[in-house]
C-alpha cells in the first residue's frame, strides 16, 4: 500500500508529464496501489485490489510505457489512454472499454425554468444503500465501462454527497448520484441508473430534472456529467436538458482480460 505522503509527492511530480492518468485521482482512489516505477521518465502504480487490476501512469514516452505494460501479467486496466496509441495497446491484448466525454450545461437556471411541476425529491439514506447497489448492478454494461457500484461505495458517497432516488410500489428502482463542488458553483451528476424493468417510463428524466433543481437550489450555476460516446440514448437525454460536449477531448479506457 502507498502512504499518503508518497502519493502526494507522486501526484505533484506527475503534473510535469505529457501523458498522465493521475490528474484527477485522490488518495482514497488508489490507497491500495503499489509503486512499480518512479523514474524521471516514468511513474507507474498498480492497484491489484481493483478488477481488472488498475494501472496509473505518467510518462513523456507512451510507447515505452506500452513495452513495460506488455510484461505485466494478469487482467489490467488503463484510463486516459491517448487515442493515437490505442492500436498498439490492442496489439498486446487490450480492448476498448469505454470512451467518455464531458457534457456541460452552462446555465442551470435557464434549464430549470422550463420544467413543469416536479415531485418532491427523495434522497437516499444509509439503510437504502444495499437496494441502490442492486439497481446499479442491474444495469451493468448497458453502457460500456459501467460495472455498477457496491453498497460500500454508496455509503462512502453519502459521507459528503447526495443520491436522489425514484420508487415504484415503495421499492427503489432508480437513482442519481450528485455533488456540488468548485466553491458551490457546479453541479456534478455522477451517475444515473434505472432498473431495466422500469426503463422507458420517464424515471431517468425525473432524476435529471430533480438533480438540476437541486443544483439550482444549492446555488450552482452550471453542471456537468460524463457519458460514453456510444451511449447515444443517454447523450440524447442529456442534450435535451442542455448538456453538450465542449471540444473533442475524451477519456479512453482500455482493459486486458
């Protein structure tokens, strides 16, 4: 396991490299990681507790990184892969797992003003984390890269954030994880899911509207979320609520089974 002081030093050093998957991680994300390399030309950490095993990297020479990764055994995952190196990773057994783009709404108040009456919002409590996890797992791989979340993940999320839920016949059948950050100015819609048995009933729309309403009431002026580029249905829904991609930047994720 890596200690927090070493983690902070590595993250600071990683900022200087051209290619890095460490720009947005926090200590809790990789506290179980092992440092494989910490050289002037490469930083590489591996977290074997994740499935597949996660590799965190920072380098100026991505092709050299590929040669090293080729010799690491087992199932592996890489995030923030530069698109121009995807084919070479495929040659050593990797496949595309997802490609995520950020979608932004720059005026939440304007979007919220178009809503009709919104039902009272219900928020998840600790007692409901197991059920919400079951809903999350029920939509596993409906979108590339989405594997669902554990009960423990939701419990940790609730420490500082909120989850909006939707019910049918008193049972939780949908949820949306939300957070307010950037000094209270920005709403992050982290995850939206509806049990497959209840999809097509407008519950996803209700969750998005309640999330935007929450953001506006909390003082957020803008919001963002991420979606896989092939998830056209979700992107169409997000576009209808004023969320659009800005630029061509994306996050390519690849795995080796």
